[in-house]
C-alpha cells in the first residue's frame, strides 16, 4: 500500500480498540494460549471462555474461565471488550455464526483467530498500549553455508566472498531494533547456515540475556547438518531457544544420516524444534532475472497480493522483504532510501508499524518488478534443494 496519510493509515481501525477494557478468548486450547502470550504486553484483562469444567473451576493461565453459556447470557456486545474465537479452523465458522446471531459484529467485536493474529493484533497492541509488535523477523549471521542450493531464496551460493557478520555490529542492530520494537513473535537467526557462525553462542547469549522477554520464540533456522557443540547446547537450553529445521534429506539422500543425528541430539536434550519435511519452493525469479516485467501501475496490486511475511534487520535498517534485500545485495542492485525503515532515523513507532504491515512510499518495492512473488501468489514451483 502506498502511504497517503503516514502515521495515521490505521486510525480508523485503531479507534475501535481505544475503548476496550477486556478481551475474551473463546477457547482455552493451543491457539488461545498462543494468543494469550502475544497479548501479555498489552497488560489488559483477559477472560477465557471454555467448556472445560476443570478450567472453569481452576482458571487458566491466571485468568478466569467462564462457560460458553455464561458468556452468551451475560456478555452483551459492548465497546468495552471484544472476543477472539481461538478454536480450530473447522469450528470457527459455526461459532462465528452463533456470535453474529447474538448481535456481535465480525471484525468489530468478534474476530476469528486467523484474522486477528494475521492482521488486527499489531494494530490493537499499538492503539491500545502503544506497543510495537512484529510477527516474524530474520537476522542473518553469516553468508557461509554447507550446501549450495541452486535456487536458494537468498542466493547464498552466488556470493563471491561470503563473510561472517561482525558480532558487535549484530548486537548494535539488535539494540536499535528494540529501541523501537516492543515484541517480536518469532525472531529467526538465519544464515547461510547459522550453525557455521563462529560467535553463535555469544549472539544467543546477548539476545537471550537482554531481550528474551521481548521475544516470543527465539529460533535458529538451520539445515540440521552441523554437529551441535556442548557449550552451545547449554546456551540454547538456558534461553529456551528453538530450532526450525529445513530437512532436505528427501532430496539430498546423503544428508539423511547427519539429519537423523541432529534430530536425535535435539530430542535427547529436549530442545524444541519444527522439522519441515514437505517443503515446496517457488522461484522468485531474481537469479536469472526471470521475474515478471510489470507495468508500474500494476505494481501496487502485485505487492499487496504477495503478502510476504519475512521482515529483516541489517545495518540499522528494517526491511519489509528480506529475501529481496539479500538478493539485491548479491546482484548489486541499487538500494533506495525510501524502501527500508532506518532505525537510526526519527521515524515514529506508528510509521514503523505501518511499514511492517506493508505501507511504503511507492506502494511497492522496485525489485518487485523483477520478482514472481512469494509462495502466496507465485506458482513457479521449482525443485527443492537441487545442488549446484
Ligand atoms: S537454501 Fe539454505 S541450505 Fe540451501 S544454500 Fe541457501 S542458505 Fe544454504
Ligand atoms: S513481490 Fe517479490 S520482491 Fe516484492 S515483496 Fe513480494 S517477494 Fe518481495
């Protein structure tokens, strides 16, 4: 979206949240728990609605739990609260219908979990409590990698002289980030392969000791082909760091043994992980410049339909599309000042929120004209992890 009223683009949505005094989370299960964690920074009263008799009598996460019957009997729709239906996707439409029949308005005082967490949550947190929430953020620690994937989305194998980031510069970036951002839901340490970074322990220690409370999930995104050292395991355990593993063993057979060893180590030390096995890759088109050559008037629509969720941090700058930023560097495309948010500048939190949600000066990034889009609007599937 193009900035037309910078700093006030979200006012019409945000004003609905200014009168709120309490939030009901309908469903005290997995989604409800995740939502509760994200809402904690708002310091707002939360009540759960759940049919579990046990939860009603004991409470849940230090909150009161009422039954669905009591909720619909005693809770008229009011500007003082709203409800998020945090049930499984198969139940949401049935329950939302019930809400509408009881006079609630979808998107005003009743939200589905998906809509709320994917769109409204950062707006609520900013307008209610002036807290800036970012859902996903990548920080690259190194350009070195132990694989050479031909279609690497960040073009790692094409970097002529890969480098490790300076530890002091990374720490400075992270300090700058948290001067403006209050909470990052998932903070990814990426590479290349981050386990090849010689200061990994130190950077985990730095982030863990200073900012863990401002991070929901601190995650190392790895291909799982490096042996974990004992000292690193201790740090990972201490700060409850998680792994996201791209498992390429289906496509690169010779990695199977190392992958299994890696998983066994995580299991042995009870380190949480998300192992991604059924991967699908799309071709952004940057590498051979095979991306669309789009007319400028269509660019804003294309950018909006892309909806990529990969914000990134580098050299004091906050990027909307981190894969594009990484490829831009490798391909030596010009970087434009109006396409990143300078964390050293005097831009306000509200503007950074808008930027993070997809507003910018032109309504798109110039590099989008060379790109086929993200996995949401791009059907150019390519082989996963094919090696050079
Ligand atoms: S996709 Fe990942 S594992 Fe493959 S080259 Fe790129 S950074 Fe390395
Ligand atoms: S269209 Fe391509 S370059 Fe533009 S935001 Fe989406 S993924 Fe990034």
